[in-house]
C-alpha cells in the first residue's frame, strides 16, 4: 500500500458504508430507547396522578434527549447519504461520535434527578451541554473530513456541500452559548436545549416553503441536502 | 434550491429510505424487547407458582404492548414498502412516531403495576390509551403525507393507496372509543386493547381467504397492500 | 384484491423480506444481549472469587439461552435465505416467533434464580422448556407455511427443502422430551438443553465432513441448506 | 449434498453475509450502549461534584470497554468486507465471537466496582483480560477460517490478506501479556487496556501517512485492508 500504486487500484480499497450505517442506526436506536428506563413508576399508594405530574423534569429530560438524538441522527443520515465509501479515519471519527451518543442517557439521568436541586443542577446541566457540544463537534468533524478527503460522491454540487456545512457548524456556536447560560441559569439552559431540539424536529422552514408553494405545484420535492 | 430548478435535478435530491427503515426497525425491536425487563421474578421462598400466577397483569400488559408494537411495525412496513424516497418532513413525522413507540414501555409498566388499584388504574389505562392513539395518529399522518407529497412509488395503483388508508384511519376511531371506555371501566379497556391487537396479529381475513380458496389454486398470494 | 385479478399483478404485491429480517435481527440481538443484565456483581466485601463461582447457575442459564437464541437465529437465517417475499400470514407467524424469542430472558432469569431451590426449580425449568418448544414450533410453522404458500425462491431444489424440514422438525420432539424429563429431574433437563444447544452451535457434522475431505480438495463448500 | 455434486451447484448454496452482519452490528451496538446503565447517579444530597469525580473507575471502565468493542467492530467490518458468503462453521465462529462481545459488560462492571478493592480487583482485571483475549482469538479464528475455506472474494490480493493477518494476530500476544501483568499489578493492566484501545481508535499511522503526503496529492485514499 505504497504511494506508487495506481489510483484505480486504490479506489477499489476503502470500506462500504453499510456496516458503519448499521452500527450507527443501532446505537442511535438504543440510546434513544434506553432513556425510557429512567421513567420511574410512582408507588401505587398515595395520589398517583400528583406523583406522576411531579416527575415533570424526568419527562422534560427524556423529551430533550430524544429530540437531540433524533436531530443528530438526521444530520448523520444526510452525511452518509453523501458518502461513497469510508476510510480508516472516518470510521474512527464516527465511533467517537457514537461514543458521545451512547453516553447521553447518563447526563440526561443527571438532569432529571437534579433539576430541583440548586447546587447539583448546575453540574448536571453543564455536563449535559458538554455532551451535546461533543455530539455536534464530531458530527461536523466527520462531515468536514469526508469532504476534505473526497469520500463523498462525485455528483454532489458545491452548493449541497455548502448547505450542509452551513447547517452543522452554527449549531456548535449555539451549544457553546447554551453551556455558558447554563452556568448562570441552569433551568434556562434546559429550556433552550428543548427549543433548539424542537426547532430542528419541527421543520418550520420546510413547512413554510410547502405552504407558500401550495399543493397544486408538481415541483414541491424538498432537497436532499436540507432535511 | 429555488423553484426554478429543473424537476429532474430535484428528484436526485431526497434521501434513501434505508436509514429511516433501519432506525425504525431498531427502535421497534428494542421497545418490544425492553418490556421483558418488567417481568419480575418472585422471591424463591414461598409458593413461587402462586406468586407467578398472581403477576398476571404484568403478563397481560406485556402481551398487549408486544402485539401493539408488532401491529404498528406491520403498518410501518407497508408504508415504507410504498415509499420511494423520504423528505425532510417525512423523516421528522417518522421520528415523532418512533418517540411514541419508544415511550410505550412506560405506560405499559404503569398498567401492569396499577391494575389491581382502583384510583391509579384509571390514570394508567388512560395514559396507555393516549400513547396508542398517538402511535396510530402519526402512522396515519406519515402515510397521508407520503401520498400527498408523491413520495410513494409511481407504480402503486389508486386501489392500493385507498386500501391502506381504509386500514389505518379506522383504528384511530377505535383507539379513541377505547380511551373513553377506559375512563369508566379501565379493565374493560385493557381487554379491548388486547382484542384489537390480537385481531390484527391473527390474520382472520387472510386465513379465511386462504381456506375458501383451498390449496389447489395457484392464485393464493395475499396482496402487498393488505398484510 | 379479488380472485379474478391476473396472476402477474398479484405477484407484484407481497412485501420485501428486508424489514422482516431487520426486525428479527434486532430482536435476536437484543434478547441475547439483555441476558447480561442478569449477571449480578457480588458485593466487594467478603470472598469475591468464591461468590463469583457460587453464581454458576446464572452463567449456565446465560450460556444455554445465548446458545439457544443463536441456534434459533441460524434456523431463521436459513429460512429467510430461501424466501423471496413475505405475505400477511408469514409476517405474523414471524412476529409470534419473535415474541417467544424476546420473552426468553424471563424464564432464563427464573432458572438462574431457582436452580438451588427444589420446588421452584421444577416450575422454572418447565416454563423455560415450554418457551424453547414455542420458539421451535413457530420456526417450523414459519418454514412449512413459506414452502406451502410458495413464498420461497423458485430455484430451490426439493432436496434443500426436505433437508431443512428434516432439521427443524425433530428438534420439536427433543424439546418435548426434555420438558417431560424436567418435570422429574429439573437439573438433568438444564444439562440437556445445554447439550442440545452446544450440539447445534458446535458443527460436529460439518467439522467431520471437513476433516474427511481434507484441505487439498477444492470442493469443500458446505451447502446453503445445512448450516 | 454429497461430494459428487458439481462445483457450480455447490457454490449456489452458502448463505448471504447480510444477516450475519446485521446480527453482529446489533450485538456490537447493544453491548456498547448497555454499558451506560452502569453509570450510576450519586444521591443529590451532599457534594455531587465530588461524588461524580470519585466514580472515575466507572468512567474508565466504560471508556476502555467502548473502545475495545469499537476496535473489535472495526476488525469485524474489515473481515466481512472481504467475505463473499458464509458457511455453517463461519456463522458459528461468529456466534461465539458475539457471545464474548455481549458478555463484556459483566467484567466491565466488575472492574468498575472492584478497582478500589485490593483482593477483588485482581480477579476482575483477570476475567476482563480473558474476555478481551477471547474476543481477539475468535476474531482471528473467523478470519483465518474464511481465508482457508476461500469464503473471501476472489479479487483480494495476497497482500491484503497478509496485511489483515498481520494486524489481528499480534493483538492476541499483547492481550496475553496484559493478563500476566494484571495478575501482578491490576491497575497497570487497566491502563494498558486503555492505551491499546486508544491506540487502535486514534489512527496514528493513518494520520501520519496523511500528514506526510499532504493535502495536495490526489492519491491519499487509505486502503481497504488497513483501517
């Protein structure tokens, strides 16, 4: 495998992306579903309805984390859609990304547990924010690496690549700002994470575009690069 | 990505459905298997057989939820069978559907725990019913969106589309009725959910069709649109 | 979807088997991995080595169940290898099979817990045996249904079909015998389940065939129908 | 299925590798994600930050095990990339490998629990090392079996095969050495496992190659056989 090998032989190497996609989908699916184990059942004696309502931080943490993992999966899907093959470094960047996805139930549990406790909630929200930042950072890194190393399909236009970069990178800045806010007002940061996640899950722009164009048009197919 | 782009370029965008199917299968598989963690083992001292039998609400809840998730998966399979590609909104509708699938073990656990408790069982059965309704509603929504946006394959006949719609939509009404019944007689609602789920799992109509036609015929292949 | 439709249109219906395979692989993978959650860690005070060795029934139950699920997965793989498409009834037979696979951690847990308890171990071993019998029965049923309904690929020889049937059906008889033995001598039945599972996992016949033919031959490819 | 059958008919048998890959990806994904359930949340009363920091052996064990499973998955991906089909023995070797992957959370839990306990940590680290050795051994065995039985694609060069063997086999030696060290100095062995896993995850050689060649070259595609 020296530099003197012909280019067409080199191209034949490189791994299919199917295994990488399957492992990723598995870890995304498990990380988001394991969160349900944290939803505890109050004891049957006493006012069950009241106890269930009092658990609201647990539900909130569940919702934010599911939305965040869903969001991360959406970005990951777009990236692998553009990939033609994977190389040694890309597979490892992806593994580090999956590490931070699989660990998210831990800070989620912390936020749910500590949200009514003043000194502990600051720690929980900060660890949670750092985890989100790491997921965002390694998603961006994976994408930029794939583009730089030309692992993406040849038929992608420059516009698509720019559109994806323009979508992934700013979310890092908003995550960093939310961590700063969380150090001062932890509860505000949790609300912010919920807003960010819902903003991505609810496709405001896509819905708006749809409505504007109306149903009569035959051209209303959303683009691959902009889910 | 403006409206002036030619239609054939637009078609090239849109995501494969393979990632969406893989994530969905993962979450369906995990949500249905995690339910087994709720089946507790009675202490070895005392009459184990008696204790095991006394846990019947847990087994019932497990069975109903497994059948319900299986049913939802069957509908989901039929929908994706018709899909040619996914767009931004479809992927998000699917994520919301998966959210309600992944959360089902929580009300299942509640029903199992509270079924012998008068005031709590009403809450448990109602939350459970709302969860089932949400799963049904987002399954229908995903389907109608795909049809409206022409994300389905071109070669589907109008009949197939109508047959699927005719199958998905009425189940919403039966879920809503069961929630109402559950507010008055919670145990009746649980029995009803079991009947609904088994009615879907046991393919009465398909078996009947099979029997009527007999084994001699070469034409006994059930249709794609009607599992 | 009446009987007067032409045959070629009917053939176009029927679902791909990919979703069914993906859900099955997910449930097989989770059911076998969830078993590890039952392996408890003894408290650090006291003789840890001794406590670990004393947990042998837990390890045994884990091993038997992993081998049994692995065995069931092998049979399932062979069946789907022969399938060209799935129909309404096949998908449901498969769901019932997956139900019994996903529930196996429960009797496994019971066997591990009760193996040193005389009255309880009989119940545990019998429930475990019935679960294994149900897995075997629905595997056979799925196979025979697929063959009867001609859902299998056309290019399968009669010999292959007979070979698979000859492999699936006798295991039902051995499971039934083991249940009977378990009612009298529970520990013997557990040993028997281990032997059966290992007999399938360790490919004695295949190894023997390999050895007999030697490495020099170019013809030593084991057949598709006989893993 | 006798030795007199023609060779081309034999070739038609043999299973696709897709099911084997799907089950493997599922078990790799679950085994690595289940580890997060061991990360316990300290009680909210008291110094939460301090309690979290004191849990460092749990985090370390989590990190080492995730990296080890990731590493094993990388090797597994390379092997299946070369496979054209699976036979009876290969599927079973793979099941034994998956058994040792799925059981890894148990010794991981032990290491995390016993790392501050002198007599118990030796046992924990040794069991952990034996588990890693078994994963490595069955990965190598699967590979060598596939090569010997010519289950790999015909278009693989001898160089690729040698490169993979040269990568898999030495790791067995380093695992064995680490087990020996663990009997004397358990904590050193844990550090060593971390270093080995990170050395594989962080692609030093690939990064070095990349840097040396620079970004201007069009030839910088890493080879398939050397992730």
